[in-house]
C-alpha cells in the first residue's frame, strides 16, 4: 500500500478480542500486582524486563514484562496507545497473527536488547539501563510494520497532527536519544529491539535463506 495516505488512528475498526484481552491483562496485572505487592512485599519488578535478570536465567521476564506497568500514568498511556494500534493491527492481520506478532516481538526484542545494551554502553555517552515495562516495545514493532506496509499512511501525533508512519519511527528514536543524552540513562536497547523485530517479522528477513540472499546482495 505505498500510496495509502489514510489517517490510521482517525478511523479505527472495532476492538478485536486479542487486543481487548491483552489490555485487560495489562490493567489487571499492574493493579493487582501493585496491591498484592504492598501486602506481600513482592514487587512488580519480579516480572518486568531486567537485563541482569535475563542473564541470571529469569527467562519468564521475556514473556511477562509487556503486561507490567508500575505507575498510573504509564499504565493509562501505555494501554491507550497499545489499544489504538492493536485494534488496527489485529483488524488488518487477524487475531491469530496479531497474537503471534505480540509475543514474538516482545520476546525477540528482549533477546536483541542484550547485546545492544552492551554495545550502546560502550559507544554512547549515556547508560542503557536494560529495563522495560509495558507494551511499548510491541507498539514500536507495530510502527515499523506500518512504516513498511504503508509508509505514506498518516498517524495522528498527539491525536491531532498527521505524520507519516515512517517519520514517526525516526521521531521515536530521536526522542529516545535526546532523553538519553539529557538524563544520562536510556531504554534505547529494548526500543531498538522492538523496531528490529517489527522489521524482521514484517519482511521475513529472519529466515536463513532470506539472510543469505540479503548478504549476497550487499556483498
């Protein structure tokens, strides 16, 4: 759909069952986890993404972190943005493919972020924290998928300003870099991991034969 200039978030389809269930799970896990945490002393940090935790073989974090938000603002904003993009993606690709995309994006991003975090800490002027919560990583993957499938489609930035999907990807990276340089800390590795998974899952370039062809073309 190279010439599609629709405003993706201005005319949305009905909420699909997977999008609805994921949103409910995020809210339930975050709220109940916070309440139970105060009673039991068990923190939501036990199930969010932490690079050191993954290295300590706490593998469940790769699956659980998209369902965790530890602040009310993060919960409301993260769930709202995921709901807006999720209903579009599920309508376009079907519930089964959307569910697969969700988990593969989250898990793959968490794995890719491990070497990326070390590379960024070595090369950049800030510290990559290797921590993540919520479905933002999957939204990053969906943005890249949208930019590939419909690069001229518009996303309403702030629900008001129409900006092309591929431009939103560049803006997201720029905001992440600016925040990192100003604060000295970043979650850039997991964000880039999500974008990389969006590219790989959309193009199919993760397949060995595709990789061989791509490398042959580049060389």
